């Protein structure tokens, strides 16, 4: 069984940043990622453009050069991949963490491939794996997806997009431009205020001119093979429909966090407890990094404001290791 000073669960940008810091400080480490390098970014829409500029997506002060000020998905994949390969980071890909157990001398980690022991654990797992479901009849039909990839798939189809955030609005515009008949179904009274500032006027103009139909203060109550049932302020309506993109957001794996003994807030935000100076949770030796720190407030943490977690955590681990050595 392999033993490490620290195991980093999650090979996204912040997990990679933690690996870089661990390597610089001479700690034995491994990053465990259930998919490819930066798995969540890989699963983003193929044409996705970041809200942030390239320098804000940099880690460890390694320059990120992009064609435009705000890079696209393919540029980010290349950037983070090169960081991993050029720095020869120890990362095990396509390996899923199934169990983390606290013991007297650290942690036991069981994965889909092997077992490890570690003195410390960093969870940098993000929130993209578990969608916020609608919990309505028909949501499990093959025509329904909580993830959007490529607009070509929906060409010449009647497509309903549920949501008002960046992901929903991007999908609606891209699919309309590829020939989809797009209907937006928005729970609130307007397009989300946090939609990218150069995109929001575009979608509002398309709605105002009638190119994209939008229903506000509306909720889908049932999904059928060829129809949608929608509750609107004017009453219930039935729409012809071929496909549904339910882009209603995502959430961390709270069951996994609670199973580790991490305390969560009692309100609907379900924010996990951590020390804001070290990022250590109430479980000694277990740290959080990145967007997972926000609980249900998935808009609170991004790459640019959570990359500082890496040095905070690794410095804490180094200090603790010194204390144990000197004890």
C-alpha cells in the first residue's frame, strides 16, 4: 500500500495547484482524478468561453497565453495539461475515490483501482458531477440532459432550455444559431443578472425580436415524449418538444462530505466548515480547496479567487509536519 504526506482528491485547476505546491515543499503526494486531466473543464460545452481573463485563470504564476482576453475551453485544457506534463506531477487518472476513512495515524483511501494511506487529505472535487434535478415526471427520459456539449446535436429540433444562468443562456444562443427552435423556460422574472455581460444583451435582443421564445416565472411540471407541460402566470400550457436541456445548476457531493464527518451549515446553503486561514475542516488533517467550499453557493468560488487555497493548505501541512518531527 502506497503512503503519502497528502492525497489530493480532484485533478481540476485547484487540485493541480495543490500538487504544484506540495511538490515545491518536498511533500510526498498524489492527485487522484476520476476522469481525464481537469475533468470538469473537459466536460464543459465545446465552444465555452470563460468569464475570466486568462491571467486570472493562471496557477503558480505560470503564464496563460490565449488568443482573446477571455480564453476558451480548448485553450484552458491545453494550458492545464501542459502544466501537469511539464512539471511531471504525480496524478492518477480515471481512478475514482470510493472511500476515505480516518484512522489514528491518518487516512485510508480506497479507490476503484487500489488503496492508499495518507497523513492529510485535500478535497478539491468541485461541484459539476451532481445536477440539481427538477424532480418531475419524465425527467429520466432519454431526451432530457442536465449537461450541454455541442449545438450541432440539436439542429432542426424543438429544444427547451430550462434555466437562466450562463450555461443555459449560452446553450440557447448557440443552438438557435445552429438552427434549433429554442424555447427558454425561466423560473424567475428575467434572464439571470450574473450572465456574462457581453452575452446578456444578445439573449434579450433575441427574445425581444421573437427569435427565441421565453417564458418567465414558469416551471416545467411534466416532460413527455413529444411535449412539455409548463406552468406559467397565464396558466398551464403544453409545448411541442423534441429535447430538453435542464441546465439548473449543480451541487457538491454532500453525502460524501457528511460521510467524512465534515460539518455542514444547517441552512439551505449547506456550507462545509473550514478554517479560513488554513482551509482545514473540523476533521483534523482534512482540507477543502476550490469551489467545493461554497456549498450550494456555487457562484462564490472560482479558479481566480480559490487558487490561493493551495499555498494556504500546503503551508499548514508543512508546519504540522514540522511540529510532529520536533515533538
